[in-house]
C-alpha cells in the first residue's frame, strides 16, 4: 500500500468510526431502558454514552485486524514447528542428491542435479522421500533443544537454501583443510574480486546447515559429502563471475546532500548562522549516548518476550543483554518443541488420508 492509499484508508476509517459512534450514541440516548439504567449512576452517567460510542466504533473498525493478529500469534508456534518438521525431509533429500550424483542410485524422473534444488523449494510435494518417522522427530527435537541449533531467536535468519550441493561440498573441503573458521568460511570459495563484498553474506546464507551436521553426527551420513560427483557438477549461479563492464570515464564526485537529519551538518549550520543558545539547546536534545548494535538488538528480543504467555526465567550473568537473549532463545526453543508433536500429528493425519501437504511459507 503506497502512502496516498494509506492516508485514504485512514480517512475512510475515521469517517466510518464517526458514523458508527454518532448512530450508537443517538440510538442509546433514545432508549428508555438505557436512560433508566443510567440513573443508577452519579450524574445520570453523564458523558458515558459518547465515550462508549467512540470505543465501540473503534472496536468495530479496527477489531477484526487486531483479532486476526492475535489469532496469528496463537498459531505461530504450530506454524513454525510445521515448517521446521520439513527440515527433516530436506536432509533426506540432500543425502539422496549426494548418492545420486555419485551414481550409487537412480531416481525416477530425475535427470539433472538442478532438480534437487527444485524439489527443495517444493519439499512438501517431493515424491522421492519416505515419510517422516517418529524417530526422525525425536532426533530433530533433541537437536532443537541442544546448543547445536543456533537459528532460533529474535532477529535470527534461518537457513534459506537446503540443496546447495556445490557450496556445501566446498564447505567440506575447507573444513578438511583445517581453515581458521572450520566449515563456515564459504566466502573464500568466491572469486578474488568478490570475497570482501560478498564473502560475509555467503557465510551467512550458504553455510552447511547445523541440522545437517547434527544429523550426520547421529546417523553416520557425513561420508556422503566425500562421494565423487560422477554425474557432473551443476554450477551455482551464485558463484558465476560477474560480467565485465566496459570502462567508463571517471565521473565528477556528486555534490553533498544537505539533510536536517545529519546532526553534524545541523551543528555546523547553527554555529555559522545561529546564536550559541540554539547550539546548546540542539546539543542537549540531539546528542544522546549512542547505543551499540547488541543493545539495539535487544528491542526485538524484548518484544518477543513481551508476547510470552508464561513467565520466562532469566539467568544471572555479567551482561544483561546476553542473559536476555539466551532467555528468549530458550523460551522459543521450548515453545517450538512443545508444538512439534501437534505438527507431526497433523502431518501423519494428512499422510494417512492421502491429503496433499500444504506448501511452506
């Protein structure tokens, strides 16, 4: 919704609230039963009808969206637990990909390695995998509650891709070589010109999933990453070298933009054109102590904890921010693991009834 539409919607809402409030107040003021009831209160309940009518109008206009948000918060743990349940199948699919690429098996309908990425994006409809078993859920639950699971918590970005065969094998080669940050320095797999600008982003987005590493440890599937790629690599477009651009004439540096939100510029302007009083007032109002990134991140953690329905224990420690973050992570992990049985029950019911699983996201 653009800005103009937003303001139009606000104007419509205010108009609708005014109409409902006026109709409600007029109807109740003309109701003898209401007038008789008001006589039980001091001053015959003077002013009550107008305030009540305004509140009722707000409830009717804005209540549906508030109720929808409340219902969404109530179902969020089950929704997220259902999505995470399919991470079990992502790992099974990746294991199949390793075996298929090594020529150890054939899969019906699979002709190229790119098809695994396609099925990874549509994992709920993938026909290549056995159903999720209770032992799979138990293993995933143990992973979720343990320290190996690090993608839970406010502001944490989850694993965006699950079938990045070439990048995950590169992770394995770096780990085997004993890199300084074992297994997670994928930025070094990029061409030299891209390492500084994109290396950090790649480390975040294309790391070998912690869930995969946990599964390998307990199911002994780690050697699958060592299998050869007999059917040929499918180069990831993410690693394609950027096209060379023709040289251009050097441009003159652009003029500096003036903005009232630039405090240093504002201070320079005041020093040059205003009195010392204005400068003192400006410094008192604007130059507040800056907050570091860790403290800024606590706002999201605090908001998450505010929505908790039960008390959340917070352990003591030398840094209140880390204590708060750990409390929120532990709470979210407990909430997700509590919701996993219901998510798995719904999964089994759809499997038994032959009902297609809804797509994720």
